[in-house]
């Protein structure tokens, strides 16, 4: 799964940048440099990976279940991981984004009054 490797690579590099920003802000007391590092960490999350972190392959039985194997004649079975989990994560993310938007709108209205 190359997409999983890309995600892991981006998250790890962004984490390193975020840790550098935290150290720069807390201990070195350089807020301007820390700000630049925070922006770079956020930008890194949406750009293609520069480095690739090798991720172990799925076991043979799991690969066949997910339908990512190359063993041939069988059709992949429907699985929770492949069919249901992405929709569940999308639903949870949308619920959180909606709740955050409602809270922000409420705070904005309270500020206007």
C-alpha cells in the first residue's frame, strides 16, 4: 500500500518539524523561527512526501481479504477495513468539523452582541 507509506512519511516529517518548532519556541526563545517551523510543519502535511518510510507488508491472508494481493483467481471479499472504515472516519471527521464550526459561529455571535 504505497498511499499508507506516503501518509506515514508525511506525518513523521511534520512531527519532526513540529518538535523542532516546540524546542525553538520553549527553550531557545526564538518565536519568529518557531513560527516558520510551525508553518513548514503544516505545509508538509499537504505536500507530497520527500522521504519514504518503509512500511511492512500485510500478512498474506490479510492481503487476500483486503483484495491487495496478487495471487490471482479469487475476488476480494468485502471487509470492514476496505469498505466501511473510510466512510466511518469521514462521518466522524465531518461531525467534528460541524461541531467546531457551530461553536465558532456561536462564539462569533456572542462577540457581536
